[in-house]
C-alpha cells in the first residue's frame, strides 16, 4: 500500500503543494463520528497547508462509494479521503465484486484516531451489567433481539463477535443506519445494540438507554464508570478507526507532507480535547504503520464474517 507511491508530478509541483483547494471524501452522512473526525482534520489541514480542504460527503454502500471515487481520482494530492473500517476492512470481505482493493489502490497516510463502541440495552431489559445480559440470554435463548445499522456493518459484526465469544443465542435485526436502530432500541422494539459511543451519549445521560460496556481494552476517558466488555468476556475488543488515504501512486513528498500535518494535529492539545470529547482517542502514525493496521483489520473482519455465516455477494 505504502510502497507504491511513485513520482507522478514535477518536483516543483510537489514542493509547492498545495496550490489549490483539496477535496476530502467522506463515505458517510454529516454529523456522524466519521464526518465529525473529517471536519476536525479538514479544519486543521486548511490552517496548516494554506489551502481550503473541503469535506465532500458521499454516503453509500457502507462507505464504499467514497472508496470507489478515491480509487478513480488523480494521484496528485488534491483528492483525499477520511476512511474507516467499513469501506477499508469490512467491505472487502462482503463481496467478490469489490470496485477497489484497499491494500493496493490506496496509500494509507496516517490513522487519526480510534473510537470505542458501546453496548446498549433498553432500560426494560433485566440486565444492569454485561454478565447479567449474558446470563439472561443463556436463560432465554433466542429471545433477545439485537439491532445493527445494517448487515455487515461494524455494529452487526461487533454483536456477532459478542454473541460468539459469550456463547449465547441472540437474534439480529438489521436497520438502515444507526439512527433508526437507536430509535427502535429506545422504544423497546429491540433489546440490544452495539454502536458508536458519541451518538449514544445523549440517550445514556437521559436514561433512555442503559450502557453496559465499551468495546476497547480500557475504559473510556470520557466515561470511566462504564466497564469494558472485556472485563467480563476476556479478549473481546472492537475499535472503530479513522484515517486519511490518498490514491495509489500519489507522490511520496505529498504523502509525507500530509502525514506530518496529521501527526502534528493529533498532538495539539485543543484538538486532542475535541476528539476525546467525541470518544475518539487520537493516534497519528506513519504510513507503514497504518498500512499494516489496515491489513490486520481486513483479516480480522474476514474471520468474523465467516464466523457469523454472512453471505458474501458473488
């Protein structure tokens, strides 16, 4: 992924980069965690690069529409994307008709940060901890319905992993997005959902939903009172992640300029504060490190897709 960056622009053009606005593709709708992360990065890059970075939301196909557009863009640094696990690690495991290969068609510039998900139940569920939920599911197999933002989504696969590792029988109910899934969880149409922490916070604070656990290996700084699922189910870990990608063959000088600014961003106190408030832990790493992470994530989700027996589109 990283090694394919070649020289495809005059040296002076690379050293003067950027000389015009940059488009940042985002494969999800505005106001979600991916979009919010993109806007933080776009604002920072606009200030540090001296050219406007414009967020271009292109939702569709679990982020893969944006990925397709990036794969077809000129490798000149003027079209980049805020990518996440959906289009870069999960999607490639769900179809044999993938319009791009995330490990060949893109350069992973830097992973900006990771975010934990949260295990939620409707307050009417007689479980106030992960252990109690597992016990309830074992006592009444097939009676707990879990929502997701769609078949093959991070929310779906996170719950399938939970189901497998806990050894329980719970039933999947897919929705078209996290919003409808949250609405039906609040109304009691479904009993359980694993979703992004930032979107769930208002409902947790209002008491409309009960948080039983977060999906990382350590508790969230923003909510230290919520245990990790791993405290009950050893080894359980799921992290959503966000990072910047460019098309393959983007000149190395441009890749490294973007990397430098992005890493600096994740060390900036006021940006760290903003990201932490959203439940995102700033990272900032090298292209080589990020490329290895994407490959590892793709393999991990591939195993879970097989485990959950999700049909692969042929």
